[in-house]
C-alpha cells in the first residue's frame, strides 16, 4: 500500500510528506521506504534535529530534491 502510493505520486511528478510518530524508529521506517521504493530519494526530518540541519532537509524537499520526506 505504501509503495503503491509513493510510486503513484512520483509517477505524476509529485512528492510525499510521510509522517512517522516515533523519532526513535524513524531511521528504520526510512530504511523500509527505501527498500520498498528504491528509486525514491528519501530524506528524514524531525523536531529533535538541530534546527539548521532540519532547515536544510526541508529546503531540499521544497526544492524538489527528494521524493519522500
């Protein structure tokens, strides 16, 4: 289901803003998404990141440099 939704959005030239509710396991979820959709560029951002690092991630997503964030 997740793979199909991400691929559908990418096919139409869009991006996916994926929400995961645990910072502790966000890296595992990103790895799972990368396994499901290896052609997708996946970035991670969360509220416990350094604000400058988070800003870099969010700007990259807004500029279209990632498919999933």
